C-alpha cells in the first residue's frame, strides 16, 4: 500500500471494501453529495451518480461543494472532489434518471414523489437490484427507507408511502433540506443501512428522525435477508 492509498484497516470490523457492491446514486444534491463521499470512503469503487443540475450558491452550505464549483454540473464537481480526496473515480451521468435499467444497489436522493415512482418502477421485483434506499428530507425531519425490492413484505410496506403526488405530501415528506447537519445525518443513515445490509444481510425498513429531538422512531422491523 502506498502512502497515498486509502487504508481501510480501521473499518474492517464494520465493513470491508470486498463486501461492497456497485451503486447507482440518483441525485447529487445536499444528501447525495455526502452519500457519494461516504461510499467512496468505505471502499465503494463502482459508483455511478446521476444528476442534471449545476452547482448554485445555495448548494454550498448543506452540500459537499465549494465556491469554486459554481456553475459546474454537480456530478462533475462531485467527481473531482471525490477523486481529489480519496483517489476514487466515480462514473457520472449528466442527466436526470428517467427509467434506464438498473443493476446493483440503488440509492434515491431525489426531491419529488414522481421521481421516486419512476425509480421504483425499475427497481420493484428487479432481481438484479439487491437493495433500494430512499431518502426524504424536509427541514429537520427525515425518513430513510431500506427496501429489498424482491421481498413482498417490503414492497407492500414501501408502496404505502409512495402512492401519492408531490403536491399531496405533508411538508415534511418531500424535498426541503437546507442545512448541513441534517443532510450529512441523512447520508450517514443511508450509508449505515447499506453497509449493514452488505455485511450482515439486515435492514431497518423505515427510519424516521426529527433532528434536535430525543425522539427516534424505527417503524419497520429489522429484516433478515433470506
């Protein structure tokens, strides 16, 4: 190992890079940028990030981006940051996900119910997708779903939280994330859920949390892969 390669010896009790799988990350905003960084730092090398947006001033506070990234495509800026900081090269798609075939692990960091429904159509009962993670954020409230897409009980449970439009959602259900301690916390929950599934075959189907509150709700039972 050279002095410039990442050393994973401190994390192998939790997860080894050998346990990781290829990942499609849909959305490179405040949550998605932190997710991408965390995945690279736990040893994921087959990471593809999808986003059609560019970096604006309001992205700097809650995201991984800096002032020199203004105007760049988010995926290009993110790829440069991760390459600089970790040496990992990520694949980028300068476009919004519109239903392309999916394989591996899928993480959704999108902002609308319609976008989630598009993703779910390609993930649901897809034998080539091992786990689907959906993050939802508003202010200091967030949800993280960890769904095994070929498991019938997971499908039934998740679709209960998917069967409505963005304009029918309560404010806390969709899209408003604007401060770094929330976006990084959501990303950490998503990365934790993924690492535990890869290593132990377990998921927390549904986690809810209100940041700054002592309340922590896990409304889904822990599932053993089977």
